[in-house]
C-alpha cells in the first residue's frame, strides 16, 4: 500500500502592520456602538501609533 501524501500547511506570515491593524479591529469591535471612554481613547491612540510605526517601517524596507 502506498502512503497517502499529506499536504503541508501553508506558512502564514503576518507582518507587524497586519498585527497592529488586527489589534485595532479587535479593540474597536469590542466597543462597537458606543463612544470611547477617555482611557479607551488613549489606548486607541496608542494602537494607532503602533500601526503607523509598523507601516512606516514596511514602507522604508520596500524603498
């Protein structure tokens, strides 16, 4: 009997920009339909800064 070939799972590479973007999405989904509290606005701002730095880093690498 021949062994059945198994397909290797594709390696998923997630950039830091993708990770930061997903963190923002998760954060905002959890608070959908209501205004952000001051502490939440501060966290959202921090997440945006992380995303912006990651995006700039990727643009610099591509250039």
